[in-house]
C-alpha cells in the first residue's frame, strides 16, 4: 500500500534540501515528491532564506511572498515510512506524518 507522507517547512530552501536528500540518499523518485504552498496563497515559506533573502546580494531585488509554509508530500510504502519521516525531520520538517 502506498501512503503520502508529508511535512511542512518554513523556507523554500529547507524544503528543497529535504527533497534532494530523499532523492539522492534514499532513492525516492522525483516523480514521487510534490511541493505546494500549505495554504491557498502563493508562498515562498514563512521566513526569508537563500536567494529569497533581500539582504543577500543575489536576492537584493527579491520580495518573496511569505504567506505560509511549504508542504512537501512523498509517496512511499509502509516499509519506507520511517526512513522518509526521518529524512523530512532532519531537514527541518514540521508536522511530519
């Protein structure tokens, strides 16, 4: 049986790192991962980071939409649930399950 395992992240950067760890270290296919704003509004997360941070040179003109958390959902079977949940938590995921 395939389950959706999800977590929310405060920054887009943290969500992207979680996805890279799942794909590269744990063999999760990219097609098995989806990323969405947690709510109905377009959002880059709840905190500025990386290129979204206008205090950095690369983000000097950036005005990120900080309208809510980023939700990462991963399709996985019950045998991989603990590994996926641990990877999401290690990357800073909240509300994992």
